[in-house]
């Protein structure tokens, strides 16, 4: 993937088409259809390289099939590419670190996000639920991420 692209590609897809592709990508990711999700989100990262949803989509796809290190590998450089919503990258990075067993690193990231007060209410609830699952040892390391939370984060009018 070319990480040097900084402007959205000029391509004849409307915002609605981009949104539909993202929804399909998240459905594929949540359904464990890795190849389909990766194809969609890699394409969207070319079309909208400065938007966070494609990088989080790639990470979610990897997380849902247990490829946690690949999720982390997608998220770390994304923080330098996207133009806004960096906290979304950090939320999923915290989740990935938690799933990989790096609980201290995960907690540090997630607590920092809560302390800087940069999260909306949905994101705060998501971060708190991740932390609560960690502290009660009830977190299922192989369970798919909740689709509703992901859709509330990324399938919105601010998507494109």
C-alpha cells in the first residue's frame, strides 16, 4: 500500500457509494470474510487515504480472525496518514493490544483517551467496556467486535 498518498483520489464514486462499500466491508469483517473485507478496505484506503474508516476496517477484519499482529501493523502507520479521528485508531490499537495480551499497554492507551476527554459518548462507552472486560477477565479474545459499535463509529455522514 502506498502510504505517501495524502489526498483523496478523484474517482467517480459518491459519498453514498463509499458509505455502502464501507458497510459491506464491515459486514464482511464481522462475518470473518477476510479476503472480501481486505479487498474492500484496501480499495477504500486508496480512494479515501486520509479517512480513518478504511484503516480501522482493515484492523477489524484482522482482529475478527485472530490476526492481531496484522491489525496492529495496520493501525500504527495509519495515525500518521489520517487527517482526523486519530482517537479511533488508538481505541482499536488499545483493543488489539489487549487481545494480544499486552494489557498494561492497552490500559495506558485507553485510560489516556479517557483522560484527554477527546471522545464522544459512544466512544467513551466503547473504551469503558473494553477496560471493564479486561478487568473482569471476561473478554473473549476471539469474539467478533460488536457490529453496532463499529457502525456507529464509521457508517455516518462524516464517513467520506
